[in-house]
């Protein structure tokens, strides 16, 4: 990383940040995707205190949407079918409603039609599988997305396996994850793709950033977030337009010994925390 080129995108990872020698030398990128988010005032104070540069993820997302919109328009103008996304979600979940509303809004902006299937919490596994089968066989449906979380009795792995790989827009099927492991073009989980996009976009904000051979530490090993992030960071080839970053990647999780964890993050050039909790002593 370039000297004096520290970049920080976080919702409050200061305790971890100060353990990083690279950060104190002003050359570390910290990407944190956790909930709940810290308030704006705290974030601004942290940025001021540590003289960090905030990468505006919303701006990058809007840029992606604006680039996609003409592509969809051109596709439809050539008499192709209008892309259609079907979203399956368990009803009576306020966070689900919020996430799905944002996804549908983004889809509408670029010209993709959507339909949301709200199922009761009591819906059986067999009923969920039948719904997915129906969507698989529906030729007007081009993408299927299962909004998490589901009811406790529902088996997410089995539901994901049922989705046709060419409709698996979330990249959750074994086929998609397997192709990602083999450096083959595939659908990629959205958070992993967002991390990759942020890292590759940093060249527009900070001159001299190179990723080849740099040390990356990913905190979190979930099959839908942490693992795909690590795979994209260390990939050596271009995957369907996704540039390989060729980083030396380490995955840490709740069973990583504290002394090893501390050692890894001290040497990290890029630290990505992808855990569904505030980052702190409980990790």
C-alpha cells in the first residue's frame, strides 16, 4: 500500500484498528460490514480522531445502478424479455421488509421487474420447496432470491440447492459457490461482490494502491459472506469481468486463538470484518 494512504470504511472498529501496525503506519484498509450500525456522530468523531478517509459506499452503489440501467434498457429495446426477479420472504419481519423494499427499488430503477412472495412463518419446508420449483419452471422468472432470515424450521441449504443455478442471483447454491472456488464465472454473493468493488475502486480515491501479494484478513467464515469475500480477495484470475486481486488471505473466526488473531490483524493491509454483531470482546 502507498505510504500515508490509510482508508477506513467502518461502523466502529476502533479497538481492532488500533491493534494494527499497518494502520498506525497509515496504510491499512478497514472494511466492516456489521449490524447494528453506529450513529453518524460517532462515525464522524472516529474518522476525525484517526484521520481516516471515508469511502462512500452509497455513492459507489448509485454509480453501479447508473451503469446497469442503460444495459437493461438496451437489452429490452432489442425485443428481449424484461428481466424479472422473484423474492421469497417470511412475513411479519420488519427488517426483511426494509431490505426487500430497497432491493425492489434498485431493481425498478435499472428496469428489472419484481414480485415478492410473502409466506407465513408456519410454511412447511415442502411448501417452500414447491414454491421454488414453481418459480424454477416459470420461464418469465429470471432470478430467485430467498430473503434471510427464515423461520427456524426451514432448511436454508436444501432450499438453496433447489434453485436452478442460472436463477441463483444471490450465489447461494452449491453450484455457484463451487464455480467461485474454481475461479469460474458464477453469481457471487452480494456482500462479497461489494467488498471486491470497494477495494478495486480505491484506486480512484487513493493513488498507488496495489493489491497483489498484500495481506488480507477476513473476520467471519460464513459460506455466504466471509468465505466468498476471502475467495474474491485471493483470486488470481478474472471471473466474468470480476478482477482477481491476488491477495494473501487469512480467515479468522470465533475459535481463532486471540494471540493469533492479534498477530494477523497487526500485519494486515486489508481487514474485512463480516460478522452479524458489533465487533468487540464477544467475537
